[in-house]
């Protein structure tokens, strides 16, 4: 997927994102929030799904018989592959200090 493709607008006030990024009860450091947001932006760019949709998909799959599960895991593995190939390639020539480098360590 091209980095030029328009991604869906992210609603940072969505309950699922507010909980994940941090609240007054569960504060995160500013740098952690920044990294979480950048990671979510790249996942939205890849999957074209918002947080609620992602959670709904995972919950729906968890209620399936074990042999019918695995779609969410496959999608995460595809995302990882996309990060390591297309996404990284799209950042070529951009200094690491200014680029959004969200590359998995696993």
C-alpha cells in the first residue's frame, strides 16, 4: 500500500484509544503516547480499520472454535511483514530523527 494513499481519519477520543494511550488513572509518558500513536497510525494505514473495529474483530474471532481462529494473527503477521518491507522502503531518504520509524523488534 502506498504511503500516499489517504488513510481514514482517526478519532483520538474513541474510548478504546483513550484507554490504550493513557488516562489520568493510567498516565503514560509523553514519549510513550507518541510511539503508541505513531504505531496506531501505521496500523490504520495498513488495515484501514479503526480501534473499535479491530477489537470487535478480535473478540468475534475469540468466540469461534479453535480451528476457525487465526485470522487476526495472520493479519498481524502481514502487518509486521508490511512494516519491514513496504513501510521501511517508503522511509528511505528520510532521516531517522524525523521519520516515523515503527519497526517491530520481534
